[in-house]
């Protein structure tokens, strides 16, 4: 019976597709799961990855919010910024990875913006100061966000050494605890477990309260 149990567990660790898998778990200082954290796995050897070509992503604006609040795209992706609100917005970023500004508009008035440099891009609206959004641009094709249980599983990773990074909009810390080095083997699932040292910051947004801008 013991042999059957061990064999079953080992079989469960195998990946059905080519390459390896990576299971990431993120918990807060109290042990609670951290939902919505950005996870990026970068090959240690710095191997180049193909750009996504004409891939298009969407960062909408609805109820005076960026939707989604955090978007992850691969370098070279074009992002459309439709405005689904009843008021006009003026989207901008001063971030080093992408500086741009979309003049005051409603609906779909601007062409998609191409994000061609890796890094974190912070978004704002010149009309509604409480609107805040983020776009993580990465050269790696292996990325995602943690679910309600603080988990994310990445698949089809090329065997080798990886740097696994995490980020959250409400992080209250920085340093080596946000980065791990993990070895990925063919047809196996490796694990990276993160435990934050400090509680997340309280949200500072006050969405939906600046209705005085309705004339815009």
C-alpha cells in the first residue's frame, strides 16, 4: 500500500506537456494567502524570447477605475485603453518603461499603445486623481497573478535556473524576500514559496467619489 501511495504522489508531480512546471505560493506575514500578486519567472541565463508580435491587451476604464487594476504583458504588446465610463478620461504615465499621454477622450478615441520596454508602468488620469493602475511589462513569457489561495502554476518552462520575482501594488517591503532562484527540470513541477515579512498597505484609492467631474 505504501508503494502505491508513493508512486501516486510522484506521478502527480509529473507534467503532461513538454518542459517543466513551477508552482508558486505567496502568503502574508500572518500566513494569509496573497491574492493578485504579480509573478514573473525569468531564465537565469537571460535567454531571449520571441516578442508577441501583434498581440493586443486591454486596459479598460469603468466606474472611475482601471480594469484590470494590474495588467501583465510581454514586451512588444499593444495595449488598448477604451473608456467605458460616462465621463471622459486623460490617461498618462511618467514611468521610465513607458511615458505617454492620451488626450481627454471618451469611448475608443486613441490607437493602442505599444509597450516595448520591460518594467513597471504606473498609470494615472489627469482628470481623476484617485485613478491608479499598473502595467507590468516583461521579456519573459512565463508570468501571471496569484489566485484567491495565493497560488499560481506556470507551465512549459524550459529546463534550467530561473529567477522568480513577485510584486503587489500594496507591498510594504522590498528586498531579497521578494526574489527566489529555482531550478526547473523537464517533466517535473518545481516550487517557489514566498512569505512576506510585513502586512500589505491599506488601499489608498477613493474610487467613485469625485463625481464633480461629470461635466467632462
